[in-house]
């Protein structure tokens, strides 16, 4: 799977024991995707802090610092996820205390269609651990989350 990086080493979590920070990007006012993902993550047994829609970068950064979550999930459906995601991951990865936290993005990342412009590789290069665009499907996301809970050792 070329859209998923290796799970970061040095983080220990039990099965179904993640604290997940779920968010959208600042330009995206959609909420149904966030509610759906929250339910999926809770069904897997995780604690979810859902920041909602139109989340300013500053709020995402401050909540990431405050919560020190086991996973940050950015979901977007408005077609501007690539640009907003690139901007926010750059800011998040500049902070040393957030450097090892797995961060993923998914949804409609651009208006040209899934993976058509190399956006997946650019988002991974910028610091996302996994990218789940429109064509990836929920199964790949669930597999990644399960890998975090069972495959990470200190």
C-alpha cells in the first residue's frame, strides 16, 4: 500500500486504547464525514475528540499539543484537502512534541480526482503517515488504525 507509511516506533498502546483527535480543515464545513468516522473509531474501542468542521489551524495545533493524542485524523470532503492539509501538517510537524504522533488525512483531497496529481506523495513527504483519498476506502483506514493498536511496541 503506497499510501501508508510504517507505523511510528516507540509508542505503546493497547488494543482499542487510542486517544484520537478527529478534525476537518479550516475551509471544510461538512460534518457527516466526521460523525461517521467518530462512530467507526468508537466502534473500534477508541476515545475520540471531534473538533468538528471549519477548524482553524491554530485550534488543531493547540488541541494536538494539549491532548498529545495517539492519532490525529484529518477528514475533508470539499476538494481542498490537499492544500489545507499540506499547510496544517507542515505546522504540526514543526513542533517537536508532535513529531512522533501518527497523523493521517483522507477524503476528497482535490478536485481532479483521487491521486491524479501526485498529491498523495506530496502529503506523505510533508509529514502525514497515511493518506486515504476518495478511492482508498474505509477498509484501508480501519486496517491502519488496527495496526497502530496492535503493531506498536516500545
